[in-house]
RNA sequence: GGAAGGGUGGCCGAGUGGUUGAUGGCACCGGUCUUGAAAACCGGCAAGUUAAUAGCUUCGCAGGUUCGAAUCCUGUCCCUUCCGCCA
C-alpha cells in the first residue's frame, strides 16, 4: 500500500496514476476519513492519558471514592470511542488497499496495446510445430488423464517433456545462482495477510485468481513471489545486508478465470505449473538499477536457450496494483505468428514492503521501507511451449539446445 | 489428533494487579585507562505514531475483568516435549 502521508502530499499524482492504471479510487474520501481518524485519535489518546494519570495517583494508598468514580467515567468514555476509532481505522486500511502503486514516468500510458517494445533478439522462425499436438503424439503430455483426475487444464508430463522440464530447471538454477541468488524452496500456500500484502486480490474479491483452502486462512500460491515477499515480513534488515536476492522454486496455482479470448492452448495457460522466480529486497535508491539487472538476467537465459524474443515496457493500464514498472519478455511464436508472454519482471518499489512491514535500518540508524522486485527466471510450462515450437521437427525429433545438452548426458536430440 | 509446558527488548533471561517500556547479563556504540588491543570502569542502546527529547500504543495475537493488566479470565496462533498417526 501507499503511505497515507504521501497520498496527502501528492493527491493529484496519486489520482492521475491510479486513473492511468484503470483503478477508480476516491482520494478525497480517503483523506477525509483520515482526518476523522486523526481527530478521534487525539480524543482517545487524551482520554488514555487522563486514565493513566488517575491510575498513577491511586497506586500505593487506598484510593478515594471520588478518584475511582473519575476513573470509571473515563473508562466508560473510552469504551465508546475506542471501537469507533478501530472501525474507522479498518475502513481506512481497506480503502488504502485499493490504491495502486504510483507508476514511473517512463511507463507508457494506455491499455495493453500501448505497451512499447524496447528491444528484441534473435531471428524469428517462419514455421514452427504446435506443442500440444507434437507432445501429445509423442506420449509426453497427457491432458486427457489430467482432466480425468483433476479437471480441465490439468496435465501429466511424461518422459521427454518431464525430463526437459527438469533440465530447464537445472539450467535456470545454474544461471540464477551464478548471479548470486540464493536458491530456496517455499511454502506452496500462504495466509491471506501475505497474499493481500503482495497486492493480490483478496479472497472476498470476485476477481481473485487464487485457490483457497476451505476452513483455513490459506491460499495456494500463484507464484513464489508470495512466500518470498512474506519471508521478511515484519523485519528490519540492516542496510549492509542488502540487496537480498532469492530464487524461489514452486508450483504455481491459478484459476485463470476471465481469460476468455486470450491464448490458452495446451501448456500455455494451465491451472498448475512450476516456476523459478527471482526476488530482490533492496535499498530504495537501487531498485531501478536492480530492475534492469533482473531484465538482463532474463534476456541472458533466453539468448542462451536460443529463443527469439522481444522486451516490452508494459503500459499503465496493464500493470497490476503493486508494480511501478514492469517488463515482459515475449517469445516469438512461429505457430501463432506473434509474440507471446514468457516472463515478466516488476519493480514494486515500497508498495509490498509497506503492507508487509519490511524495512531497512540505515547505517545512520534511521529506518525506512525498502523496495522489492520480482522476475521470472523460468516458467517451465510456457518455456516448454516455446522450446517445442522453436526446436521440434514436425513428425520428428526435438533438438536440444546446447546449454541443455549436459542435462541429457550430452544428447543433441530427443 | 491426545497430554503437558512455554511465547517478554538484537540475543539470553527476571518479572503473578499500581513509576515495569520493563531488573540483570550478552552483543553493539561512545568515553576513561593503554604505545595499540584486551580487561576493568563510566555512559548510551526497542519499535510505531507525532512537528515533538510532550502524549499515546506495543511483553505472540484478539477479546474480557479492573479505577489500573506483562501479571487475572476466555479464545486463538506458534514453539518445545511425550503419545498416536504418517512420507
């Protein structure tokens, strides 16, 4: 969430930025509620002060009836005001949760179609192989039995594709650890505080894309970003420890409701997939630089695997609430003759960190909210789609990119 | 799942109704001493809110009792040990 004082001092900026992102938030209402909160807080605090003074006068001796009566009166007054205050605070917090992060100045305005290509790499292939037909025919992919067991858009990977997934993970791990990321596995469920603190829609929202556990305050994670953000919740980290770079590997679960009209064939959009995610906690002044570094690592991965791609700067209207700026890497799909999303990396500045109370203690002792960033290292299911489209021969073998060959005992094709 | 015990400041650990936001120790910072360091001694040292070194809040969390709660009651979460179950 944003800092209420920041909102107060930059009202028009917040309104403009929210509007660009497509959020309708009434900042004036929010500030008026905060005014009410402050006034009531002062009342409550002066009552508490009186209460403490009265109680202090009584200790030791036997209190006079007058003093006790005074104390009782204060207590009753507080009993009326305090619930009022907490209800306003709750309401204010709910409203604050609705305000999305401020976008950076270099984020293109407009909807999805306004995202800007900032670079591209590789030679687009003219023709490709449909991954679903190819992998199913080779007995590597079974959506039918996935559906039988768990419903539509669940699947089994077998033999070649299952081995390929493992090889891709090993390669991704090698890349991220080379860049100083600490590999970790994470809980595949998180509590609602983590989920909402990361900026995802709460359970009550119709737009929620998460699976929830009935009777528990738990959701299946949609990305390792969730447990990685929560890792340092309520902590104050010494400046010299930063940046903290983690690479979390997890299953990811998504309902994918409301994805009609988007490309959903085969493994491209499924309810469960595995992903290696990079995550960084850093100093506020370092986050822009770090964002570029994460993007470079992602590009390095696709270049080494040899998949043509472009990098786009995501337009404001297509940014989620937490991101101040986001890059997507889209690979060239020779099958669909268009670019399709493969990875993304976001600079969430202090938005998630403020919600989850993650701070840095500076060398001079001062404390402030730090910045968080996330980026996909490898999203396995989609990567396998891109790989088959680019590397399979129709009715033939799947060539193995050279960087993956070590994980197949040096074999050059499957 | 059953039983018992426990959650206090960066760490350890006192504290069972009234200057205890919290004794003490460790760690850390500053000083004296020393050629330097160590030791010893002196001083400082939680967070949030706030314009504030005023006040208020915080002893896992949430309620309750009371003029007053770290301390009593209820619920809840987590941890430890034992039993059961189990990869």
